[in-house]
């Protein structure tokens, strides 16, 4: 009788070992792999993509700022920042004409509405056009600073310079070169 119990226990133990090895071999733990894969994915991505972005904001003076982009990418580490692609902005200033800004890329702060436009920046205002490679726009500071290969085209002349600073409210502008020995290039259209 004791011999039968030993055989039975040995047989049960052998079945458990076979089931355990078979389960590991033929049914690997998918949850473990999935969790490791998710962990790797979580560590490699730090943003979210949005298509057809549209923000509309107004400041305390009644100026309206509308920004549109084909794609927006929210920075996970700072959700107030959104990186934009194919950007178009409309600035509707109270008691003034609309300013239209276009660029390939942008960086928009949803808290203070400050925007950095970059690559192929194009600004249209009344009968003036300004192009460059970089524009730092701040409603809070009432300031627009455009730089890198500036071309200002007005009704009567064309100016080429390194940078242009414009007060958004008063439209007062400063056009300048970074190096003192270089001069602003002014060409008359007439």
C-alpha cells in the first residue's frame, strides 16, 4: 500500500512538472512581454500628436489671436507647449488691420500665447510683406522680433536686414544689422 502511494505521488509530481514545463514552453507569459513592450514605448515617446490644430485667444485689450496648424505635438513634460507644423496665424488687433503670419513650424505657449515661428516665415500686413527664418511673437510684451535674412517689401521699397523689431500696438519698427560694420540694404521700387 505504501508503494502505491509513492507511485501515485510520484506520478502526480511528474504530471505537475510536465504541465509546468509545457505551459512555459507552449504558452509563454504574454502579459510580461506586453508590459515590457509598453514600458519601452512609454520611455521612448514624450508627446501627443493632434491634427488640424486651432487655438483662439483674446487678451485684456481685446486683441484676438488665432493660430491654425496642420499638426500639433503636445510636449508631455510641459503641456503648455505645443509644437506646430504648417502654421498660419491671424492677429486681429483692436482698431487695426489683421496681421497674417505663416511658417513651416511653430512653438506655441497656450498659457501666455507667445509663439515662435520658424522656417519660411511670411508676414502680411496692409500693403507690406516681411519674410525671414525666425519670428518671436509675444502678445504679452506687444513685441514681434523677426530675424535671419529679413526682406521687408513695402509699396515703395525693399529692405534687407538681419533683424526687425516691431511694437504690435503702435507699429513702431526698428530694422537693424547685428554687425556694426554692415549696412541695411534699401532698394527703391521706382
